């Protein structure tokens, strides 16, 4: 019963403070886990089973809360993400952003003995009460205030807010992707992968002057360390040359790309499929296929359904289609599923640079267009995977729309980005960002959500891109967080390609995921610890596996590595006060 009361108390406080969610989150999290640990010693047998419920999932949260609080007290390698107010800052007009880097942020480990024991609440009483919870809050509040003037702002969890990922200060020039457009990104649980792209300002060489404008590269960005790593390029692998406006999916822990164009656009197109492995020894391989292949083109949309890769639409540079082909990934055989005849029946018009989302029954086609036309997002075509024909769905406007000038629908667009997310109730939600209209005079920085079950549009009023953006790409990490990378940024002065990376929580994830997000926010040096040390500190195995493996970790200066006993010291110190 006391456990249940504590959970209710924690939840109410969490919801009441969700908008700000600054140091309150750390205090509540610490108190919640601490209460479970202290109460665990006197629980009867039935209560003991509660500690192993599905929410905790068998993770050792004692060590996690030690490390979370230790991060606040020690400020290990503190780098604070840029908040919403900083996103709108103007870039330097005289500086080309292709290789721009932020000011260096120095990592410093403060003296471990720089705090006194009276900053902790001594919970020796085994009966954990709300009064002791409040006392613990007060002690931690005083500690946080003491360090507040010496550090940057604390971690803040803000759902449906766009945050710029500050990665450039952790790299030297050339150790992260330069600005690009027409690339594609995809995400696993631990990494973001960026494939290809185009930048006409890239310095050409004598042997591949035109091809050099395209990036024959595969990059990996680790979420926990905020660091990029070049996995493959044209010098160490047989990368394809058609790496602009291709399509990219993840399947059985490998990446599969399809289609794309070289430069000049449309002069050379591809209908090939390439497979990329991303482990200790990254490789790229051309998939040998047979059957009725689709036309070589670029700008298609692809999804995986029951071991089939479906491709819809695209362009050769002259002709546009919305035809449907699929590749059996087991037999490696292509087949023609549907050829659109919009002049004869109610089939969707040909298009490219659209986005596709999938709910298990339909493949929905969002936006897209031709060189002069874009298609609206009010009536959406969807390919029925059971009947192999096209259906059309009329969508509902955003309920906050109140005027004819604001009809409640996103405007027609192409070259947008899109990810899909499964809500806690099972609904599939599609999030779209940016894009442009066919007249090349209207560009977008808005973010919208479409519920595929209710067909209801929602405009995200709490988040917008800093400036209109198109030919960018977005990916979903699987935990409810969307990432947006690169693209062409429009302003009244000029248009320039960018290599900015943004993130936005599309929902409130599991508490353990928020804890991990806070820990990695304060500790950007976790990749320097070996696996045994991290596990010994109490970080669950699931999260340790999200860090890059030890042989891949960058250790340029051995003297900068933290002591291997550091986390253990913090853990023992905190545990002594809990016990």
C-alpha cells in the first residue's frame, strides 16, 4: 500500500510539473527509486514481487539513480543541449555553414570531496513517509541551488519541443557530416544513420568532378555520446554513385537503400538495392535480384511489409509515376503489383519526394509532386495491401483551426520529411515537417501530426523549425523521439544547406528512457568507460548496449580519460547514505 501511495504521489508531482520539468524531474526520480530501495528491506513476500513488475523490467535502478544524482553533484563532462530560445539565433552572414563548428565546451570533473555529507537526507528509518520525501526534496534543492550559478541550465524534458543537438563542439573539423541535402537518414535504437546527399559547394577533384558533389558516405551518430563516425565512403568501399533522393529502410539490423540519382539529376538513375551492415566491420553489398524490376528512378517511398520491400512512385527526371512494385527479400525476386492509370480510374497522380507511412493494412502516400506541382494532404491516397488496389481517405482538420485563412490542414507540399510513431493506445501517428510548394516561392517550417486511425490532423503549436526547410530527412529512434537532419534552409537573404541536427519527443516515453536521456545529457564521456564499470555502476544492460563498443571508441588523449573508479566511488558514497 505504501508503495502504491508513493507511486501516486510521484505521478501527480510529475504531471503537475511536466511543462518545466527541470530539476524537479531529477528530484522525483531519485526519491522514487530511493523509496523503493529502502522499503524493499522490510517488505513482506507479496510486496517483494512488486519490485519485479513490468515497469522496472528487472533493471537495477539503484545504480542508475546513483549515477543520475552523481551527475548533478559532480557535473561529469557537462554539456547542455541548446534550448528552444537558442534555436532562433541568426547564423553568421559572413561564414559558410558547411564546416561551421561551435565554441569548444570544456569537460571538467569536479573534486569528489567538494560537497559535505549534510547535503544528503539521512533516511535511516525504514518506514518511508511523504514527510521524508519532502525533506529529501529540500536537501537536494539546496544542493542544486548551490551549484546553479556555477553550471549551465539543468536537464529539462519537454515533449513536443524542438531541441538542437550540440555535437559540433565534440568533434574536430571533418569528423562530422558537412552540410547536405537530398540525403536519407534512418535510426536504430542506438544510432542515427545518414546516407548520401548533395552539396554543390563541395570542392571537386580532378578525377570525379561531378560525382564529388554527391556524398558517397554512410555516417553513424550515437545518441548516447552525441558523436558521429564515418562508416563507409568511396575510398574504402564500393559505394553506389546514385545517392541523392534515394529511399532507405532498416530490416533485420541492416540498412537497405533503393533507387536514387547521380549528378546531374536524372541523367543517371538507379533501381538497385544496396545492403549496408553497420557492425565492427561495416560493408556495402549490391543485392542480386531477378524478376520484373521497377523503372530506374529517384524520390520513391519504400516500406517493409511481411518480408516484402514495397516501392511506390518516383521520377526518371522526366516522367513521374505512382506505380507499386515489391521485392521478396527472401527469394530476391521483384514483381509488379500495380500500374497506376489516373487518366482511366481513380488512381493517384505520378509524383516524387513524397513520404509513405504504414499501419499494417495500408501504405499512405503523403504529399509529393512533380517539377511544377504538389499534391494536397486533405484527401490521402493509400495502397491497400490486402486487395492490392488504391483507396482514398478524407482527413479531418485540426480542431483548433478557427478561420478560413487557417483551414486546419497542412498545405500541399513536396520534399518534406515524415516519421511514424505508435502511441500508447496503439494508434499510428505520422509527423511531417517542412517542405515546399511547386512554385518555389512558399516554404514551410511547420510540424503536423496525423492520426492514421481517426484521420485527424493536429498542428504542433509548441514546435517549429527555426526556418523553412526542405530536402531534409527525419527518422524515429523507436523510443518516441524524432530526429531531423540536414536539408536546404530558406531565408529572405539566401538558401543554404545545413548540417544541423534536431530532436523532438513526440510523446512521453518510459520513465527509464527519460532517466537515460538525463544521464547522457550530463555524461558525454560514458563511452570512455568499459562495460564492466558501467554495469557495476548500476546502468542496466539494455542501456550499456546503446553505447559504441570499446574498440570503436575514440581515445585521443589518455590523460583526459576519467578514472575507472570514479563511478564506483560515487555509487558507494550514495549507497552508504541510503543504507
